């Protein structure tokens, strides 16, 4: 005869279950603590990698300088290179008024300066020939990041000639006749030098530094893609209208032919009746 099965009380079952939960929670807590330690090591390696990347970038910035200098010398031989480049860049072009473009015709050189400590910021210098708008030969704007991580910017004070301050002109003077898109007219490009409200998200500075400066030739040679697409759309509209006109003319010709055929059939019918 088999031995009777031992009965386990409900109290004992609950006691065992609570013990399992306590063990599980303890293991989870230990795992979380270990994850935190591992994550600290990952963060340390990421920071180390960033420091090494910065050192490599600083090294290559110095190596690039002779080539930037040579490029500037060659660009100086091309009239209106920089104003053409800015006009062809969709983001910068949107900030240019008609008189801004006139002033930028005197722009001969642009340079982006990375600070020795790349993390601390950069500067952009604009060199101008003698012009009817301002006295400055160089206009600069610098972006700084202090040790606490707070961004700031500072720039050259523009010494405007009498009655030539483009930042005080009405928006009506900024209208470009060639611009077909309907939108609010931009403030003068030169207000950028006096605007220090958001140094951490300066779209114009970032566009020049990260997009134009590495390869300005691509924008000098190739016009704004938005303009090309707009022209293509206009051509398509023209072709469609022309196609509709051709269809209408063909339809009219077919109707005339049908009328002539009906007339001939009517005359033949009369002849048979007679």
C-alpha cells in the first residue's frame, strides 16, 4: 500500500512563494546595479573615443589649412563667386534681400576658423572690397561654448555709411522681383551680425560652416534645386496647355471633316432622287 501523500498547508505554500519573490527581487536589484556599472564603463569609453576623435579632427584641421588658403587664392580670381554661391544655396538664399545681394557683390573672401579647442566654438570671417554700404573691410561672427556648456556669440559692429544701413530698411526694399514664391520677406542678411538671441541654433552659421565651407564650388556651379524644379513645373504646365490646345485644334479639324462628309452624302442623295 502506497504511503499517503503529504499535505502542504496553504500557509506553507504562501510562505514558499513569498521567499521566491524576495529572491527574485534581490536578483533584479543586483542586476540593475551591475547594469549601472557596465553602463558607466560604456560612457567612459564613449567619452574617451570623443576625445580621440577631437584630437584627430584638430590634427586634420591643421593639415587642411594650406589647401583652404590655396582655394581662397583661386576663388579670388572669379568675380562674384561668393554672392553666386550664397544665391544658389537654398537656405542662405531665403535670407537674402535684393540690396543684400548688391552688398554681397563686394564680398571677396569667406573663411571659417575652428578654434584650437574645437569644442569651444568657431568663427566666420567675411572680407569685403571698398563698397558704398559700410566702412568695414572684415565682418566676423564667433560662436563660443563655455566650460558650463552655455553657448554665446559675438560679432563685428558694422560701420554703416550714411543712409546705407540695410538692417533699417523697410521690408518693401527687400523684395526680389525674380522671386516667384509668396512668403514673408526676410530681414536683411546683415541682421545676422547683430542677432545673438539663439547662439546654440544659429541656422545661417551652421549652414556656412558645415555645408558651404567644405565645398562652396558645388553651389557656385549648380543653382538652387528648388528653382530648377519650379522651372520644370512651369515647362510641364506649358506642355500640358500646349497639348490641350493641339487637342482642341485637332477636334475642330475632325468636326470640319465630318461636316464636309455629311454635305457630300446629302448632295449624292439628292442626285439619286432626281
